[in-house]
C-alpha cells in the first residue's frame, strides 16, 4: 500500500475514532476517569511548575499556533501547502466548535483551576460552557503531526538530528497535554478528544500539502 494512501486511511480512521470517543464523552461514561486523573495529576505534580504549565496556555492559543503554521510553510516555501493548511486548520476549529456546542461536557470546577494569569488575554477570564474537545491539545497535535511527517520524510536532515527534533516535538506534546489536565483547564477526555482530532487533521494536512498535482496529471496521461 502506498505511503500516501496509508496516511489518508490513518487520518480518516482517527477522525472516526474522534467521533466514537465523542459519543462516549457525551454519554458521561468517563466522568470518574476524568476526575480521578485530574486529582492524581494535581497531587503528584509540584505547584512550582504552575508558571511553566501556564505558559503553555499562551503558546497553544489560536493566534500563536496560526503564526507558527504560517511561518513553517513560508520557511519551507510550500505555497500550496500554506493554502491547504489554512483551510484545514480552520476546518479543525469548526469541529472543535461543534464539539463544544453539542457534546455536553462541563469543564472542571473552579476549585481545580491552577492557571496563572501571565498575559491579559480574554481566554484567561472566560471559560466556555462546555470543554470538549481541548483546542490547545488539538492545535498542538495538528502542528506536531505536520512537523513530524515533514521531518521523517526529509532526506537532508541527519538521522541524529532527526531523533533530537522528534524527541523535542514529543516532549512538547506531552507537556501541553499534561498541562491542560493539571491546570484544571480541561478534563482528560477533553485532551484525548482534542489530540485525536488534531492528529487526524494534521495527517490529512500533510498529505494534501505534499500532493503533487503535476505528477497526477502525468500519471493520468500515461494511463490514457
């Protein structure tokens, strides 16, 4: 099976996994898991990390993620990829909004909230009525999926450097996901759902951004 087709199937599978997981969350089947995970994280992680984790609330915001996405494709000189990523990044947020509208899942109570106010942005003052899925988690995995796939497919980057960069991407993702739960911004299921959705759209974005239209036309002419 061609690599590109494998990635498409993976992206589609992850999307339907997100739909199925959303159903479980909507039916309140994982509420105890959510509460136990948050309490466990807040018991085990020292409070001196509050500032560091709160910084990820800023880094993972919509505007910051969009700037990083645009800068990456401009740096890569992938103009079609830039347009495609714009569209799919927007589509990701459509499904995030759909989840927050139709999946009834209230955010953690205020007494669990540990986010420190580092900048005077509105998201630090207002919490959505429903918290599923986590936009920060989704945006992190969306970007990381694209970066990781470009990294692994590159023939210019030495293998040792690839390992270091891949490790940095994974470390960033883990910290972002853990921070959402530890700070009381989201339940674990919000984070898992957001991560699955972001990963799905990230994989599809990479496939679409690297699609060679000229090669397809050449293949079709050859077949005809």
